[in-house]
C-alpha cells in the first residue's frame, strides 16, 4: 500500500532475533489443543456414526431442503449485519477520534451499553419500541408520517436491528483505533492538494483504516453466524438460523450425531467462505496496508470540519440514537410495578431493585461474573497477544493456516464447545468451580484479542522496531518502550472484547457452573421458560449505572492529571 | 470436668453421624417455578423427613446426558417433560420408578410414566384479548374459532415449533380427539394439519419462541388471539392485562420429576417423590403457580376461586387432549422438519 515496511515484511531478518516464533504460538496452541480441539472433535466425530463410519447424517442434511435454506439464511443475515455494522461504525468512529475526551468517553459508553443488558432485556426493549403498537410506530403515526403501522419486528428488519445493535461495538473499537493512528499530516497534505471529503475518504481514510475494519468485520461475521436468541425473538419463521437448529438437536431432540453433522457443515462452509473471500478480495493484502506512524493523532484539520465531516457527525448522531434507544426504554421499564414488561409502566415502584439487593443470589452472581471476567481478561490478553506476535513473525506460507486455526473457537457453535468441555472437565472436578467456566471463556475470548492485536501489529510501523533494535535496545525493552505503546489500543480493544465475551455468555455457564458458581447471565436466563423476572431489568440498569459512574470517575481523574 | 469429657466424647461420636446426615440435590429451572416448588414441597418435606435438600438449576437434558455418560451425576431429582423426557428415557438417562417405589395409582391415567412421577399439569390453550372480544359480543371458545377469521377477525400468534399446533389444527378441522395422533401418524393426516396451519399463515403476526411473547403480543394489541400456556396467560391476567382464556378446549401437558441414572441419593429421591405426589401435598403447588394437580383427590384441598384458574379440573379435562409425549419422541424430528419447511415457504 505505502512504501513503509511493516513488521510483517521483516519476519526473518532483524526481528527474528529476540522473540522466537514458538514462544508466541505455543501457549495458545496448547490451550486450543487441550481445551478446544479435543473436546470439540470428540463431539463432531458423532456426525460420522457412533461406531461404524456412516454419512447418513449428512445425507439427511442434503435430502431435507430446509437445512440448506437455513444455512443460506444464516450466512445471508451474518453478511447483512456485518455490512450494516461497518456502515454504521464509520461515522461514529470518526467522531470518536475527532472529539474531546469527554464526548469520546460518552460515545464509548454508548457503544458498549448493549452488552451490559442481558439479551432478553435488550430484545424485549426493542420489541416494545418496534412492535406495531410500539413507541416508534405511535410516534410515526402521530407525526402523520405513516397511516398504518410499519412492521419493524418479527421479520428480517427486526433481526438486523437487534443484531447490529449488539455487534456494532466489534467494528467501532478497532476502527476507532485505526482512526487514532491515522496521521493528520496525510489528510492535510491531501486537502492542500485540493482533495474533497469524498476523495479523502476513499483514497486515504478507507485504505488506512482497512485493517481495523476487516478485523472488526470478521469478528462480527463469525459472531453473527452463532446467533439464535435474537433471531428467534425478533425475527419471523424466515429468519431461523443454524445455531438454533444445532442447539435444539443437542438439547431437545438429543440427536447429537445430527447436531454434530450440522455443526461440521457450518464449520466447513464458514472456513471455505473465508478462504474464498480472501482469494477473491485479497483480504490479506488489504490487511497488510496501514503502516501509519504512531504519531500525532487524527483530529479535525486546521480548517475545521468539511461538509463531509459534518455529514459524518449527523450520521453519528443517528447511530448514537439507535444505540441508546432501547436503553432509554429499559430504565422506566425497570421502575414498573407489574411483572409484565410494559412501556410506559402503569405505576412506578422500586420493587425490582429491592429484590436485587434483598436476595443474595443476585449480588453473588454479579460478583462471580466479574471475578470470572477479570480472570478471563488477564489470561486471554496474555495468550492472544503472544499468539499475535508469534503469527506476525511466522513465514507467510503457514500464516493463513495458523490464523484460521486460532479463530476457529469463534466459528464452532458454543453449545458444541460447552458439551465437549463438560465431558473433558467432569472427571477433573473443575465443573462447578469457577475455573471450569473460566477456562471455557478463555477459549472463546482469546481469538478476539488475537484478531485485534494482529490488526494493531499490522498497522504498527516495523521501522520503529528496527530502529530501536538497531540502536541497541534488547527485544523486551523495545517491546515495552516502542511496540507496546503502539499496539496498546488494539490490546485494549481485545481486553474489552474478552471481558464482554465472558460477561455475556450463557451457554458455557449453563453447562460448567452449578448454583454456587453460576454467573449473572445464567441467573438471568433461569426461569424464563416460566416467566421473565423484571429483576433482570433492574440488574441491567444497575450495571449500566455502575459502568457510567466508573467511566465518568475515570474521566474526572484523568482530567486532573 | 468429667461431664465435659463425656460431652466431648458424645460430640465426637455424633460428629460423623451429623456429617452423613441424609441429603439430596434437586434441580429445576430456577425463577418463580422453583420458588413455588420450594415453598410447596421442598421446605415442608425437609422439615418432615429431616432430609436436607440442596438446590441446583438448569437441568437441560443434554447436561443430564453428559452427567450420566461421565458418571458424575450430582442431581437426585430433576424436573422436565415433553418429548425430551421420552428421548432421555430411550437413551437410558433416568431410573425406572416402579409402583413399589412410588405409589401412583391415584394419579390421572394420562399422566403416568414408568420413568417419571408427574408433578403438575399445565396447558396449551387459546388466550384472547378482551378488548377485541368483550363479553358483550361473541368470544372464541374452540380451536375452530381460532381458525375462524371471519367471525373473529384480527392477527394471531402461534408457537414456532409444531408441538400442540398440529394437534390444534386437526381438532379445528373436525378430527375427533381420539383420532388426532392416529391421523397425524399418516402422511395425509400430517399434510392435512400443515395445510390447515398454512391457510392461517397470513393472519399470524408472531411465531413465538418464548412463552412470554404471546402475553406480550396480546397485551400490546399486536395480536387478538394466541395459542399459549395457561400459566403465562394467568400471569398477564394477574397483572391486569386485558386477557382471557378459552377453557372449552385445551391440550394439557404433564410436568414430571425424574431420577437421573446413577443419582447418589436414590433412597432420599424416592422419599421426596412419594411426598410430592401424595394428594394433599400435590395440591399445594397450585397455591403458588397456576398449574393443576395430577390427581383428582387433590381437589378436596384446593379452594374454588383458585380452581377456576387451573387447567386440570375434572370438568375441563373432559374436552382435553393430553400431549402424547411418546408420539413426539418418535415423530418429533420429522414433524419439526415439515413444520419449518411450511413456515419458510
């Protein structure tokens, strides 16, 4: 892309010394072999017969057209959600990179809010907003914009809204990091040479932010393939996704061989799709780009925002409104006195908050969740960063293969991993302790760290590393003083993703915890077959408030120093 | 001093006894349901028998299978039902419970099972909006009325899985109760049910996947009629939502308690099941949730006001078709495929 050498290109020369590839790859590879490959393969094997080899399960997949169509729907929805997430993330990430720290932190909170509310609360809030007698339709009709209600939910649009809302952060954060490492002088030079906003966007911003976007888009796509609660609640029968069928066959039909066949097909299809995409669009070359110096952060140019910039700000405001809309609904809902969720509530009370604090199980589960998530962040940031360093120093020939292996935990349906891990860990006695579920989450979370740090390393200027080493710095010193500050935004994004992956997980927790080690999402999920306990809404609101307070306090402290 | 020594010796003798005091673990779905079970059965049972009952949550059949396979069963009694129960039975996940272990001859014949003890009865039936169909006019009564969009105009909601829907469709189409599963077992019969549902598709606004959705949709006015669970509708009614239930025709289902194979405290589990299924004890759950008892003898201890909200009164069971869980274990996969195909058309 540019003439600057990235650290990638020098894998075998100067940087080869000091940091051996195996040291980076081995820890995560070991974890994957023991805690991922072994348990998952032992389950997937069932798809080929429980004894004699047979392809009968796959024959059924081919014979019954509904499975093909569901597979198609799954990829279709995942693709659309990825596109929408990228589209919505650009204006927001641009604004985040060009405003003061106060507004930026506010936007950051907005982006992460969807994760602090349980999936059940989130989807219920959206349905209350979007149903035909919902808030949005009432506003539209009162404003005379439409005469009959628009069907926003129980169809494709409902699924896209619900999924984009929660998956967008995965693009926004890497993209924001990419914007921050853009050089102001490049943009200024282009402006000086008479480039308009559109040219600047397509010729400079787009190519230079590509690594961040591709990393984020990949995470969204993989994640979207595994969704099923949101499509089941906000979609119609046309939006059934494959993960739902896998879960039903595991849990309800107890047809594990067929679930294994479905999961294998999903796995193969996803990996081939990635390979095809890579060949067709040169994913790797796209990612290779970047190479921006970690210098002056990107801000508004001296001449202020162009019309393009202002258009982006307007778009960002809309995106922010989209992100916050269901959260705004959740607060009054949490104050309703009826266990039936409604908006606006008929009468107000604090009964669900009292319930949260008076019943020890809620506090216990919240503490447990935070404990587990903290452990997961520490372990997976270590593993993922090492793995990313190792891969960036590998010979290019094997790199794509290792990279694919390292992100496989994102593609395999979580329930397959959860069941497999139960079989592996039950004899060790780790099931039911916080370590069983922590190990499961580490497997899930490390690929996120790996991807974001990989993207950061790709944008990192390899010449800085060479210069430091050339001036006599040891590798560890160079890493601490030069490379670490450069890739810090990527590590931070990975850490946040690892945290929310752990904090949001239900499936692993269902299998690997008991009543003493259960996490908050598991507790929230309990009882939903019989009722929704509005305490989960109060819990979500409390978490949101605490998040805002912590980030707000952080802002105050950082302003003083 | 001597006294103290004796006391110490006694304490030392007693300690191992206390440590091995009888206990068992019960696992269910948490939330209000498990709380009702705790109040109605667990707490009084513990008091009466001296058996300490630990509780756990999340007895997914898949997890029970994993426990049984790895010989790490920690649960003594779990709750469940439906086709999943029978598929579990086929895989050998549950202990057989013989009549000399737990006496069940007083239980409704439709609720008996060799591997499970019935705990309560809930029902799938029509819930409708009393705003759309107030008492001043005609109100839906039967599954035929659910399909009658001329007489009862407005959107509907149906489950996104076929259990209870195909049965309701055939009943609405005039198939007698006794012939429903016989008819469904034939290709033509299944097609007849699916065609009936297909015809209603344009009027179905929501295909629900969680039991809260039909109540939500009725409450907001997005639909006027729903096929859903009586307990959920009742919760909506209790929260003053404009909902009523049509009790004239229903598809009841039985909730069961099972003992996973290899449960560590089987004797205690059997004692608990015996306690739970006794008529006067079985009646108690209805005080806390709108589920009916599994034995006619229980009605003596339930007051009339509460009985009006419960699905298993002798009167209401006359026109009820019990969900055939063996049939579903046998045919569930095939029917689900056909149902999903019809929905995706």
